[in-house]
């Protein structure tokens, strides 16, 4: 995807024992473009997720390692999870208001795309990304 007009775009991380905690917050005030496929959030370069401890499933996200939220320009706040996509990327699953967290949709070019609405806020906190 291509980001729209960025209001806030910040990622922070720290190491805690054998795990990495990642906090990411993004907000745009005008639409960007959707791009294609599932939106992936890379962990810091030089590190990998130990997929023998946390399952990675690239077609629908893998092991849940934290929480996520998505808010559109209509003020709809959707909750979800940060999931392991592969050894270097996380993906976000978001449930709409009529779904529970088991029935999440991955944020991608169709669901929650950066070009779908003008104002978007995305955040996640991955607290158990084992290195």
C-alpha cells in the first residue's frame, strides 16, 4: 500500500528476556492507495521470530502475540490481534462489529485498506514475539 497523509507513524520495540515487545501506531488523514495482498509489519531488522515457539501461518496469520485496533473515518473502532505471519513479519486480524475475534479478517487491500477511507488509525502491541 501507499500511505496517505501521515498524522502519526511510529514504532517502538524492546527486548524482554527471550521476547520482543513491539508497539506501533499509525494515523492518516487522507486516503492513500490500497496496494495488494495482506499488510505485513516487519519486526526490526536483524531479528527473527522463533517459529518453533510461536506458530506462523502465512495464509491467515499464525500465533497470536498481541492486540490490535483499527478505527476508520466513521469512528468505527474494531478490535483484533497481532499475529505471526512468518519469521520476520506480523499481520493484523480485525473483527468487525458483528464478528468475534475468532472470525477475524486480515487487514489487506480489501479489508481496511489504506485507500478505502480517508482517515484511518491502526495500532498494535505485540508482547510475545519470541526471538
